[in-house]
C-alpha cells in the first residue's frame, strides 16, 4: 500500500486520478446511463453498465442505481438482459450493427426499447451488491427491492433456456456474449461458421472509423459475427432446439463464473429485501461444481471453454481460464492451480509486476499485443482476477496487481485497453469501465475485503 493506505501511493496522484476518472464518467453520462465510449460505443452496454455502476457508487450512488435500473427496464419477458440497449436519439449508423439489423421489435417478448438479442456476462447482481455495500441507504435498499426480481429472472433465463449442454452451465451463442469478443478462445468454433468476408461490402463497419483497423477484428470475423446473429434473429431469438440449428454454442468459464458470483451476490442481497438466501447459495454451489466438472482441465490446471458442437475443451489458454477464481467456493486444489497459472510466464501476476495481466497467454504463438482481446490488457478482467485473488487469501498478489493497474492508467489515461508490454493506451481514450474500476481501486483501504 502507499503512504496514505491506498494502492495508488502518495495522495496527490490519487486526487488527480480520481478527478480524471470522475470527469470521464461525467462526460460519458447520458440521461440515465453511461456510454462505454462516445465514439466507438455510443449506446448502453450490459456488462459495461455493471462495472460502471461499481464506480458510480463511490461518487454519485444514485447514478449507480439509475445505471442498473435503466438497463433492466430493457429486460425481455424471458428474463434475458440485452447486451445493447439502443439510444433512440442517435442517428442511424452511429454503431454497427444497429437497431435495424437486430430488429428486436419483431421478436416475441422484446421490450419497447430497441435492443440486441444477445446477452453479456451477468455481472449485475455483483455490481448491485457492491454498490449497496459501498453506499447503503434507504434509497439503495429501495433500488435493491426493485432490482432483485429482475436479477433473479436474469439468472433463471441463463440457468434454464441457456442450459443447452444440460450440465447446469449457461451456453453463449455468440462471441459477443462472452464480452471477450475476439479472444483466440473463439477461433476454432468461429472457423466452423460458414461466412464470406465479401458480405461485409453490404454493411458499413463503424468501429474501424474510430479505432485502428489493425487492432480490430477482421472483415472475415465480422462476416461470421453477422452470420451468427442472422441465424439467431431468424429463429426469433428463441433458445429452443439450438443444438440442431445454431452455428456457435460454447460454455465459457468467465460467463459461468459471473453467473456463480451473481448467485453469491444475490444470497447477500436476499435478506435485505426479505427473500431467502438459501436457494441462491444452493445454485451458486451447483454452478461451481459444474464449472469444475465441465471446464476445468487437470492437465493444464486452468479452466477452458467447451465447444458444444464438438463436445471438446478449447485448448487456447486465455485469461478467461482465470475467471472462476472469483468464486469463494472454488475448491482449494483448483484455486491453487489457477493462481499458479496467473503467476506463470503466461500471465505474469507477481508481488511487483510491471504490467497488468494480458488478455491472452503471452507465450502463445498467436499472442498479438495490439489486437482486441488477443493480447492487450483490460481493466475489467484485471479487476475480476484481483477480486479472485482477494477471495482466496492472496491479498499480497492482489495488491501487486492493483498497483500495476493504477500505474497503467496513471500513465496512459482511461483508455479502453492497453499495450501489454509498453502500457500505451489503445482503443477509446475515455472509456467508462476503466474510469469506474479505477475509482474502485483508488477507494481501497489497507485491508481490502473480498467482494462476496
Ligand atoms: C460488441 C462495449 C463493448 C464491450 C465488449 C467489447 C466491445 C462490442 C464491439 O465493446 O464489444 O458488443 O463492437 O466490439 O468487446 O466487451 O462490452 O464496451
């Protein structure tokens, strides 16, 4: 810890960083939510809003609740929380693929607002719990009472309709649902999706106008992304019979770790809203057990996604494999090997570390330090792994990681992602969750508490 008891070191820098983070969030605030980035992502994104709410709780708690409640107003009748809620005030073409591509208004059970039909990792119950813990009040308890049934419905959707493999894990139907869209983990299942890069001539990609094309997914990747959405959309975004007709079906360790963490968080929230925490604890235990049984590979000592179309684990050792560490009930043998994986040359966690975790194995032949999710460092996955280290008695490593994260943003600013070696800021220069999670780290005291 620094002299003033925070991870950031002496006080002046903490104040400067806090001001930068608050200014970034303020600039991205849009009537009832925070955009991830004004240029690249000008609408509301699901897991971004969860991370951002954690940051708002430190400075303007009422915004944390507005952020989460505006997102959940767009929840579908089946319980899914859409990965994008479109802002109707923005011009057509502000983001690709936009509302006209998703056509949510044609789907049964979609809300009045235009949304995508996909989901993202369910980090929201954890965010609600952390926002409440940070700033408890009558207003916060009232917001929890309103959100609780919606959070439960979100979990029910994932545990039932998305239990495609039948083993108690949620299946993601698109790389965008994982949040780590372009991860090498998706290369093999994606390669099996028939597509032709030429179809992209019919569309206008918005991302490459605002970020370096060499950092972004290729046109062939996008052709496949579009083909998977088209397949899901043509089936009315229904989840029945997906194995027979859908081209991408994967059980992801981070997504399911988020679902397990959500049940742990709901077990904390339940007594505050007059509900029984028992069923949440039971469901959390079942998710952890299924994760270990289905996605833990004893030969690598880490978690790997399972491709339901081949039935096999995907061999790429990405940062996704470290995510189950956030589960407090992860058994000790698995927690130990995952910490060892985090501390290996692949990811480099240490008491003193020059740079935060990369998104992919540094030693892999396909590690790309500049391309989206294929090497660069992101604040949200680093924050996630840090929570896991704290929860499993490795406050020493959690502190090393936190220092490297704060140091990175102190030098480069609130970028979307960072070069894993030089620390240069990449992508959007004013990114919501980077600012929000920086606020969370800066608020840490000498003895940070585990998140759940
Ligand atoms: C597609 C908003 C989102 C994040 C994702 C990140 C990126 C979108 C894109 O931006 O995804 O959803 O256009 O690439 O991969 O994690 O939620 O910040």
